[in-house]
C-alpha cells in the first residue's frame, strides 16, 4: 500500500533508531527514496528492506525526497549534515522539510531552523523519549518543536511514528524538555545502581530488595526497565551509556548557561564519563551498575 | 472493644508517627497503658485519646506494658532508651517485647537485641516505609527483622499496623533495606528537584514538564508525591528534610563500611545537609527544590 498524496521520504542516519523508524513508515505506506549513513553498510542493509536506494552523498537525499528525517548521534554530526558549504542537506533544499530526531543541544535546532529558513526550507525537531522497539512499532513518545504550521503539515507522518505526539513550542523547546527527561532518568538510573550495589555489598537478597523498592518511595520507571538488568549484568543496548553521558552533559551545560548548580546531574555525568573511559560506553545505561557492585569493581581492578 | 488475650502496649516517642500508630492500635482494640515522650506535652496530649497514662520515666513504661513500641528520631535517642544504667526501658524488662520503629543504623538494632537478650527480653525492628496517614490508618509498609519466633508472636499486632508486612531476616537486616529505600528515594527526590528547577530556569511550563516526566523514563514515585509540591512550594512535612539528611548519612556510612563509593548518595546527603544548615530542615523533603529553583535561591541571597 502507499499513502496517496503523501510526501516521499529520505533518511539520514539509519542506526538502530533510524532504521526502525524507516521500516515502520515503509510498512505504513510511505515511499522512501533514499537512505544515507556515514556507515555505508548500514544504509545498504536497510535500503532493500524499505524499497529505497542507498546513496553516498547528502545532496542526493535532499534531491530525491520531500521530507528528510535525520537520526544522528550528536551536535557535531547534526551540524555536519547542514553544513553551509560542501556536501550538505542544504543543497537544493528549497521547499523541503527536515525532521531532526536526535537528542541535541537546543541551540543546534535553532541554528538549523535559521539555516533552513534562509534557503526556503522548513525544519522541526522531533525528540523521542522511547527506545528501539517503540521506533520499530511506531509507538514513540514524540515531542516536537518548530513552526506550528510545519508541525500541522507533518502531523499525519508524525502520528505514524508515535503512540503519543505532543507539540511543545518554538525551535529548541522540545530539545530542552528531552534533555530534562534524560537528565532525570539518568540520575534515577545511577541512583538505583547505587542502591542495588550497596544492597549486594551488604549481602541482601536483590530480588527482595527490588520488590521492596517497587512498593515504596524508591519506585521508578528505571527500576522496572533496568533493575533486573543491573542485578543480572544484562547490558544489551537500548540506550547506550555513551548517549547517557552525552545527554547528561547537554543538561549540565544548560544549567551552567543559567548559572544553576546541579550536583546530582553532575555526579551522574561523571559516572557515565567513567563508563566511557573504561571502554564500556557502548553497553546499555544499566551498565552504570558495573561501577557500584563491589565484586564487579574488583574484577576490573584484577583485569587492569 | 478490646482484643482478648492481647498484650498491653506502651509507647515511647509519640510524635507524628508514634501518635498515629498508637491511635490506630487503640481503635483496633488494644489496651495502651503508658505513653512517654521527652516532650512531655506530646505524651499528655495523646494519653486521653488512647486511654493511657502519660508517664515521666522509661522504667514505668516497661513496668506497665507487655509490648513496648518505640518510635524515636535517631541512633542516639534509641540507644538512650536502652541505656545500661539509670532510667531505661531495660529496668525490669524480663519477658517483655520491644518493637523499635525508627530508621536507624542497622548495628543499633543488633546491639539492642543483645542487651535485651541478656536480660530475658525480646526485640524486633519494624521499619516503616510509609508516612503519617498510613501510620494513622494502619496501612504501613512494614519490614520487620529479629528472631523469627518473636516476629511470629507479634504478627497479629504488626498486621493491625500495616497493609503490607514482610519479615526480612536477622536483626539489622530490615534497617539495611530501609536505609536503601530511603537512600534511593532521596536521590530520586533531589534529582527531580534539579529537573524541575532547571525547567523553571529555562522558562518551560512545569505542568507540561511533569506530565512528560510521568510518561517517560523520568517517572518515579516521588514525582507523584513531591512533584507538584516542589513546583508550588508546598512543603508541609510528611518526611522532613532533616530525616532525609539523617537517612542519607546512614546509607553513606554503610557504603563506607564496605568501601563503596556512591557519588549520588553523597551528593544527596550534602543537599539535605545544606537545607538543615539553611534552617529548612523541618520542611518536607520536597523542600530540596528550594535549592534548585533559581528565583528561590536569589530570594535567600536577598534575605541573607
């Protein structure tokens, strides 16, 4: 099936999240003309699954698509896509719409909106507060910011990606909310790892401890999603520790910008930095428990 | 009504929690013979409500009751009740049972068990992971440790206090679990205060932000209990910041004892210490938001 009158889509950045969204929108009937990734093999793996062509330059994505979704890693990667010179999504972009899904510093979204406007294009930020299965199933929690008219025009497409869609406000505002969500989530995760790690060190039954947490003031969403994984050292990646480090730093930089001291957010950023320094950044965020369980710490010292 | 064959009760420490439990057990049919508080007027206020006598020494409580419930503030107060010399609950305590409800350093419970055993008495720790309304209604989440036989004998009484009753293990073990519950709860509370404070500083709509938190990985029990209070500066005390400071220090001391570094627990303890230093220790734990909302910080500087 195909969606009549629907825009043709292009994708830039087809890692776990980007590929999941592309497959979902393909199944929902959207035509996808081009996919691009700096890791060319990722684009080539995905292309046949969504009836698209894997292209090797950014300008080709803009040329072939009406709406281009970008799902990249960080500020530098996102800015690179919209470079003012050289190969760039901005080449021939008049009339096109960009939907940028990465968790970034808010001002990057504002800058990109300005660059797009100056060339007759539109842009939105679409911040995802969910993980890989939700991307694949079209059940993301999606917070969108940018011009209201652009949001209204893109709403049918955004609804196919999400179970919950929310327009937040002007460019940068959804990224702020997203940074705060991840900041609090990461604090709760690092805190839970301390509770379970100390419980293990005291010889408590961790099944019992997690159940008590779940029925008391210690309850949290991350207890449900990460508690057993911390206990069992199952750190298959849904949201990497490297991403947690990056997002914690986005939040602490925002705090710094308004002269606010946030000691827990800073301590959390340091924990995730340590994981990255230990070479564990590609493990799931639950791996922060590797720093707080005494036996695991001892193992690392033994290895080093 | 009265419970046939039931033990006669005494109460030591009748602040908000102790008084609530006494009223609940009185209504459930238990006879209460004596109540004691270092704040004599608290005991005199409660006594007529529960058909008891307000007594002015600890030995009188032991003398008049079969089972003595203690609900005091901290380690020093608890140790004082069981002093080896002078006025003490230990005077004439053979055959009596003590149920100690405060959140304390686990080894205090172990010490008290030993002192009681040496004099032919029994003791239990009954750690409460709930607040004032639950004490009054008999719906506490109650974690109990000590000798199993003593627990079994006290179970009918403990069930009248609780909606959820759990035997954890040997003396000190319930206090360890309780310390971990409060440690994680306090981390989540201090982290939430940072998220909402930064949201306010960035000019975000805090109603929207709390709703987004509630639907994402930032969700927690303290978001439900304290989120609106942080936004609205409603810090009526259910669990005081001074208690949060004390409990955070119990947990960090336990961590220190097993040579474990817990940076978030330490940062949280420092935040609650700061509240106490600012004279805000008697406000609810939600008052930690007074440290993280920029306007509130500015007010304090203005006042100082």
